[in-house]
C-alpha cells in the first residue's frame, strides 16, 4: 500500500492505494450516463454544463432564443462571486435544464443548444 495526500475542494485527505504489479487492474463499474441532450432534425444538440457548484442568479435566454458567441446566457453565483456563463459559439437554445434560484453541481447540464 502507498499513502497519498489528496486535496479536494480545499480539504486534505490521506488515502492508501494498493499498487498492483503484473496484474491487470479490475475494471471499475461504468458510471451512469449523463442525460442525453435532445436531438433535432438539424443534428444532435450541444450542451453547456455548470463549471462549478453554485446557484443560478439569472437566466438571460429562453427556449428558441438565438444567441451570439460570447453572449451572457446565465449567471452562476459560487463562493459569493457572480460568474457569467458565456455562449461558446453562435446558436439557438433547444432546452433549458435550470431556472433562476436553482442550485447546480459541477457538470450539471444547464443548456442544450444547436
């Protein structure tokens, strides 16, 4: 066994890891798939996920709205700071998975767009 110090979100944990030599590591069970973004006739939608846990302060678009690259789509408050979630490219909102006041976790899908 080898000991490591791992820092997660500012908290340190001491962990022991068994080193396997000459053996294939056992496969970890598959993680559940994230909900698929809706597909539309123009192709599969892309998604925008929460970069960190926090609370949605404002939603600046609705389903069907078109947006331009760099436009502020949502504002996420995390650690008492407001973080603007910007459009990565021009697109159109096909699904909103959040609303003002919602608590979100890192990786939660917020918007699906095409």
